[in-house]
C-alpha cells in the first residue's frame, strides 16, 4: 500500500516480536504488585464485584484468554509509540477513526477508545506533547478510562460483561506494563533509527 502512515503499523508488529522473544506478558504479570495481581486474577476468574457467584471454568478461560490478548496488543502499541512516536498513533486512527462503536473491543483487540488513551499517555510521557507544541500543534486529548468504561457500559446494545472485566484488569496492570516495555526498549537500545536500519 502506498499510504506511508500504514507502514507505521509495522511498529506494532515489531512489538509482537519483542513480546514473544522477551516474554513481556509474563514479565508484566510477575512485576506487578502482588495485591494488584491478586485482585485482577480474582476479577478474571470469579467476576468479583461485577456479578455474584463464580464463573464456570469455560467462562474463566474466556476471560483469561481475552485479558492476555488485550495485554499483548497494548504492549505492542506502547512499543510502537516508543519507536515511531505520533506517527504510530495517527496510523492507528486511520484504522479506527470511523469505527461506529469505538468503545467495543474484540476477542483479540481492546476498544479503540482505550487504545487511544493509552497511546496518547505514553506519547506524553515521551515528551511528544511538548515537541508538537513547538509547531503550534497538540496531540489529541486522551479520553479518561472512566469515560471509556462508561461508554462500554452504555454502548448500543451494551458491551459484554467480559470486556468490562478485562478492561478494568488491564488498567490495573497498565503501570507495570509501561515499566516493562520501557525496560525492554532501553535494554535493546531501540529507537526510531531501528526502522532506518531495517529499511
């Protein structure tokens, strides 16, 4: 495809490579404070606080599987933000800007609204908000997680309960996820120049 922005999606794919080779999902889980980890696991396996009674084994597996998939995608998004900056964010918008239900995710991908909030937060951490201000521009204001969650709850036909539980647990683990990705990027000495070498 000739659209240069779509080439930036490769940053996400490189994130998948790093996630697999470095075991980032396991690192995120193990490095999170035990209290947060235990709370997330309880939510994922019993839906504690969202529905009375425990979930069956099959449902538990669906929750855990979707949680792992969403975490992997966010790991890849955060990695791509480090490698490509705002170009990756805007490339993502090309795929999701006209999504009729941006508060809805899938079995493999978090809702676009949630991904946008996480990505803008990482770009701000990297100083891109200050960089673009030099040119009289600004990054889009991130949508707070509470707004995302409300949108998921109040969405047309209502979001599935599983997505709400998974989103809540993802946000609980997000600080550990950000730290793990930053350590990996630093350890591999990856920068935007990585793509220059690949090209």
